[in-house]
C-alpha cells in the first residue's frame, strides 16, 4: 500500500513513497506545512510497525528515519512552523516524542504507566491533543461453581493448564517493568505465586 498523490479529479497521480517490501503498507501520512516533506507511519511485511519516516513529497530522495531507533511508531504531527515533528512511539508504553526537523535528536515528552496514542496539533502550536489510557487484562476461569478471577493485579495473559489440570500458569506484567513474569495458581488451594 503506497503513498500516492493526485489532483482533485484523481488525475496526475504519482507515487510519493512505496514501501520496500511487497507486503509493506503506508497507514498514515502527514504533509509538512511547507509541502516539501511527508511524515509517514508504515507497517512492515510481518505486520510490525517500524519507526516513522520522513520522505520528500516530490518523491526524489531517501526516506529518513525519525524518532527513537528500532521502536514502533503509530502516529505523528508537524508543528505549524514545520520545525518539529511529534510522534507516538512504543517505548515502555506508547508515549509522545518530538524531534527538531530536519536535524535533531528525539526527545520524550510524556512518561508514566499510561499510553498516549494519536496526535492533533493545535493551530497555534502551543498544545496538542492525544488519547491517554491504559490496558488491563485478567485471567478468569469458569468451572462447575461459576466464574473465578485468577489474576487481580497487573496485565495477565496466556493462561495454560498443567498436564494434571491442578494448576493454571499465566504470564503477568505488573506495570513496573516491560517484561512479563510466569505465575501459577494451585486450583485446589487457590494459592498463587510467581514461578
């Protein structure tokens, strides 16, 4: 899925950017205020979201990676004067970053346990709007006695029964770290512990 431009009648179409892999897709694009560059969000051939890129609108020149290296980028915006790029990037969660354009180092603007996704820049460039939230996932079990919540804190996923059916294993992230830990609950005693 390439980024293409045309006139209002869909004539004079031309490619602005074509992803390097056949299965790559440009999902979002943001034209710079001066009309010379385009900030793009693309999906790679395996369904991953690589860092955002800036490409020349005229199609001549290389794509420049922006934002933190090797991190997913889902949305972006330009400051009204075109001197800054704003991005939502997945570090420990999705956070807002900015980078001076055309040369500058990425700077993280938001921190904490919540994620920020999407950016709408105010016309005066003094503020922006984003969606802020967090995800929660719990493990539940349904048996002859009804529904039972197994995990109560953190983000739990991937439940699996032991071969004898007496224990339930699952992964849980507590929000303090990016990594998940293996937990187990003894389904008879209801004792839960980190493995």
